[in-house]
C-alpha cells in the first residue's frame, strides 16, 4: 500500500519545494505568499501543481510527504 505508486514520480522545483516547506510548517497561503514575495493566488497555483506532481490531495498529505522525506537520511547503511 505504501509502495512507489502512491505518490507521483515528478519532482517539485526549488520554488515549489520552498512552498512545501512553508506549508508543512503550518503557514497559511497568505503567509507563504508573503514569505516568498508573491500573491496568495500564485501560492494556490503552486499548491495545485504540487498536489498534481506528487499525487496528493491536501495540505495534510503534503505535510506528511514533506516530513517523511525530511527525516530520510541516505547515510544510514
């Protein structure tokens, strides 16, 4: 169930990754927009694209996706 097919295979851009990071910290769209110097409308567009790329439905899934990858360490062997 938690296999490779659950999430999309495309990777977020650097800008999208920054949006993901801020959303995962609990910021609202307006706060994300202020942090990256854009409008709330643009943030909503980023989120739509991010959800599509990653195969996610909402902010909660996005935050969980981010946290799972943030704690992955390739040096564990």
